[in-house]
C-alpha cells in the first residue's frame, strides 16, 4: 500500500460532507490484510479504529487498536508510533469506563515518548485527565490539563489542541460545581470550532455536547437542546449514521421536553 496516496484520499473524503469514510477504510484494510502488508494494516486499522470510536462502536475499535499494536511490534516500529496507538487505545478504554486501564496505557505511552514532542505529550495529558475525572481524581485531572496548556502555549498553530484542552477543563470544572467558570471556558472553545476545519473538526460535537450539559445545569434547556442537535448534525456530517449521533438527538428531545 502506498500510504501517501491512502492519506491523501482519506483527507479528501473527510473534506466531503456525507462521504463513506468507513467504507473506504474497511476496503483499504481488507486489501492490506490480503496483501500481508503489516505496516499498511497498522496505518489503516488505526484510522478505522478512530472512526469507530467516535461512532460509539467501542468493541471493534478496541480490537483494531490491539491489531495495530501487534502489527507495530512485528514490524519493529519506533516508540513514537507505538505511543500514538497506545493513546488511541486509552481513549477507547475511557469511553468504555475502564479508566484504570486507560491511565496505564497513557502512562506507558508517556514513558515511551520521554521528553519528546510537545503535541504528543499534551495529548496524553488531555486524554489521561478524562480518566482521572471519571475516577473523581479532579486535582490530578486539573494538573494534567495545566501541564497540557503549558506545553501547547509553546506550539504555534495549536488552536485545535488548545480547544480540546478547554473542553476537558470545562468538564472538570463542571464536575466540581464551578459552572460559571466552565461556561466561560467552553464558550471560547465553541468560537474556535466554528471555523476550525470549516466547522467540521472531529472534536466539535464533543465541545457542543459539553456546552449542552453546562446549559442544562444552568436551567437553559433551549440552549442545551440547540447544542445537542448541532452536535448530532456535525457528527452525522462527518461520519454518517452513528450510535453517538442517535444518543445526542435523544438528549436534545429530553431537553425539549423540559422547556
């Protein structure tokens, strides 16, 4: 598999509303497996795993990342590639509620990276904060988020990463009952996502769902409904029909009933 051509086509499909990204990735993975192309399998399975995680298909996503790690080990990939796969697997664990396993995966990824790339380390801090948050370890979550913010401050063009950092910080502040602070933090992130990636950044639905939860807690059910509906719209535009989009629409209906 010529990976340059693969990623070029994938980028094109991501930029095309309603494109069958999942179908393209499944066919590319089938061909890479048939050819015995382990590096190709690792690359395609990594991308498909991310799509399925965002859709909410967590078991298959986990299986794909396990396959990615096996392929990387068999091909003697460098630590940076393995660390990225571990971060992706850790994200699946968080979504599954397996937060101790997630922290272990993120810690292992950090050890492999050492004092390397600031963007990679900030991603680990951001993602690990979600696992800490789920375990009620809010001070650890905020410490990771502060570290991520410091790392990103030194990286030009990291607006998207800083917006992701803001989502996670808003969630921690919400859990701590600091709703006003959380609303300010997420409002800035929503402004960034309006233009980032033409409004189709993959993290925008997450930001909108976070804003919806904050609006709900403030008793603004109309705003909560609008945010949930927009989150579902953006997610469907990006990935097509998905369980997570259905869940967002159900939450919007619940908000409508409260109005």
